[in-house]
C-alpha cells in the first residue's frame, strides 16, 4: 500500500507523535510511506530521522490555490493508494487534490473532541472527498456522528493512541530540580493556554495538605505570565517548577508520582498515556478519552482518578488521595498503579495502534 500522510503542524505535539509513530510502523510492515509537511517543522525532522520519505508539497490555507495545485501534482506523481490527512483545516484542499489525483481512498484523522463545523468547505469536504475517519475515543466518534449523521458509521474508526514505555531510567528531572526521591512530585504538561486548564491545577495543588509536595509543569504558551502570577497569589510559587517546552518529556515524566491532566477539552491526551507508560498515577478531568483510559470498563478496575472539569476542589482531593496513597502504600493506590501498567501494555500498545490504523486505511 502506498500511503501519503499529511501534516500541517508547526509544533511537536500528540498528533505529530502519532503521525511519525504510525508512519514508521506502516513502513516496517512493508508499506511505502511519504510524509507531507511544512519545511523546517518538527514533523519533517523527526520523520526523516526515522527513515521516512518527506515532501514539503502540502495543501495550504483557504485562499492558497497554488499550494493545493502543488499537492495535487505531487499526488499524481506518487500515485498513492490512500491519503491520510491529520490537519482538519486542510480537509478541503487535501481532499480536493486527492480526488483530482484519482486517489482511491482519503481518510481524516481527528484527535480533538469536536463535531463537524457548520461551514460549507467542511461539509462539502466530508460529503464528497473524505471516505473514512480515524478518531481516538468513542466520545469523539459519538459527537462526530451526531453532527454528521449522514457519514457512514462503519467508516468512523476508533483507534486508541499507542505509547511506548521509555527506555531511560528515572532521576533526570529530580536531579535537575534538586529533589530527593521521596519528595512527592505532581507533573503536568501541555501548551500553557486556557483550554489546558493549568489555572485549575494550580488552585488544586494549593489545596493539597502536603507542604513537601512539588508541582512541575512542562510546556510554554501565552498564559505563562498569568499562571506564574496566579502561583504567587496562591502562595505556592516556591513549590512550582516551570520547565518550559521539553522534547525529552517522556523521560522527565518518569520522575512524577502523579500526573495531572486538568484540560477543559482534549481528545485522547497522548501526554497522559506517556505519563502512564512512565509509571505515574493519573488524576484527570472528565473529558473525551479519559474514561476510556482510566475508568473501570471491560471487566477491568479503574486506573486513575476522574474529576469534573473546572473543579479545583475535586482535583485537589484526588491529588491528595493519590499522593498519600503512594506514600502510605495503600492497597487502592497500588491496585490502580498496577492497572495503569496493564492498560499501557494491552490497550495502548503501538502495535495495536499501527495494526488498527492499517485496517482503517485499507478500508472495507
């Protein structure tokens, strides 16, 4: 199977990690994979570093017919069997070009919990250009079908994210911060923006009655100054460590006792799975994908704590229970920790993700 995977990302996030992991896995299975992305973007460097072919021919913004034509010509030259689009905003021009290049199948991968926007270009694209969808949670599938009931249900494929256990040993972050191994450490990571809910996490952490506990937040963004000011106002500034953007994040997560996901909106958050793979207990808000990752289901016990979004009191109580449970070695904390490892190995393995993506790309 000849596959073109298209990315429009300027950053390196969960969607981009998924793209490179899947591209590498498909290539290892004997498929011919070409990654279409921005020149100089992290995806371009990482994909090439994994031995994948890369092109910078890509669809552009709505008014950019020139880039759309360039993408079309590239597809005609490559003759792919399937185009996998991972940028929702490029579904129109990407799908348009694929159809005119006579590509047999076009699949859109959507990792954020949203329905079909009420705009002509999107409705036209998904009615006429897109054959199938890949989503990473059942919640996203349900929301999508509610907004586009005419889209074939059997062509909305739920493929859980895959994550690899880090090969490194813990200790890197604690050594950097000068923290002993027994200091309770809560980790958070993501873009510092309103959607990610770090303001709620700071408020929640201030309510944890463990003065020795520390909070480390990895990421950058426009809200950093406001969040630092909030930490000062809460009286916890000396216990909060701002790590900035860290490409080695999976290694840093190994040092966290508890990982907090305070987001107001997500898909299946890849960083949450990376924290689980690193052996952390998770406290997360009840948003798309979290129940599939943490809640009791399919005969399995819960693997973490789920709290309502925007509820700092509930998140603070859950953080306290998780941290004290680990400190005291309670049966409940140890059981959830064991279940976390089981799910990483059985539900969120890269092999499962690649195999299910391959089936979705091949189609019915």
